[in-house]
C-alpha cells in the first residue's frame, strides 16, 4: 500500500491537485493578502515620493505627512515641476559686441498653480542649422528672484552671454531655446 501511494504521488494530476490545495490553505491566503497589502502600500509611498511636489501643492493638508516622509528619505518638497504647462511666448538673441550677446525670453505659466522656474537650454547654430555651441542656463543665472512662476502669469528674463569659443562666434547664425527641468 505504501508503494502504491508513492506511485500515485508521481502522477501529474495528483501533484497539481496538491499544489492547488497548498495555495488554498487559510494561512497561505492570509500571508498572500498581507503581501499584497504591503506591496500596495509601498507603491503608494513610491507614488507619494515621486509626486510629492504636485501633491503638496494640490492638497496642502498632505504637506506635513509628505515632509515627514521626506525627512526619512532625505528629499525636499519644492514647487511643482510641470514643464508641459510652460510655453516660451517670445525670445530673441541679439549680438551686442563681437563676442557678446543678449538672450531675452518670456515664459508663460498656463497651469492653475505656481510652477518651478525651469532651466533653459540655449543652442547656437550655424547657417546650416548645425549646433555650434550649447549652454544650459539655470534659474539663478537667469536672475530668477523667486523659485516659481505664479499661476497664469509670465516670467521674463534677459541674460548677457559671452561667446568666445575659438572663433566660433562668427559662425553663429541662429539659436534654439528649450525649457526643461534638470
């Protein structure tokens, strides 16, 4: 009889039935449920950390909880970064002297809330629209006195630049300007 039971244990449908029975035990079900809850909680924490700036701006009541979370994880809560709500309304790049230029631009915030001032990437191009020189301007370099642009408003900046890149200044024929968050 013991040999017959051992032989029956090797049959595939009996092995499958025993596996299914194992996963249906109440203790295993409780552990799986707890595991799912822990994973869902971790996903919620990850979302809160990733979107902390937007959550704090949209729901000010959450800011103390997010601040405590950031204290533990060594992060900071700042103004929201929503590059899709910013538009470059106007820009100009003018030669002042042989090696000096002035960049002027206006950013418009179309969001219903204040957003962080972005960095700007300036690419100087030649006559064939090929990049000659690329420079990233961070908010302090652009004279940003506040770290954010108020809701529905415009922010204007004027930056003086010296271009002295081994005679590349004579090849500059155009420029491209791009707003982004580093």
